[in-house]
C-alpha cells in the first residue's frame, strides 16, 4: 500500500475489530458468570427450603434419579452405578489342562 490514508484506515479498522472482539468476549464471559451465579443461588434456595420442610432426604433421592452421569453424582457424593468392564476368565489350553506324563 502506497496510500498513507488507506494504511491508517486499515490499521484503525483492525484495532476496532480487535476491540469489538474483546468487548464481545468480556460480555459473553460475564453472562456465563451471571448464569452460574443464578444457578448457585437457586440451588442454595432449594436446599434451604428442603431442609426447612424436612424434605432433604426426598430431594436427594430425586436428585439421584435425575442425574445420569456418574461424574455429576460424584460431585454430590451420591451413589452411582460403576460400570466395570468384564474381563473373560483366561482359558486353559489342552497342554495346561492335562498333566505331563
């Protein structure tokens, strides 16, 4: 580019695009933080209500049924089905099964 005005405008455009991108990232990050905070507060309220109404045991049972992933259940120290892979028992070869004479 030989045109200094064009170079300045392109440079300014790049800086503005970077600034817009940063503001969008910050906004999205703040929205995610707000959503997490809302969930924490709603959960705290529900737990408080369950404790107050002596429904905590029932709530934990419902939560155990609601959560499907073992990792999620582990967060609440709830029982979960651990799927252990079954390994077939080793088979004996005929040479191992028959004693040598």
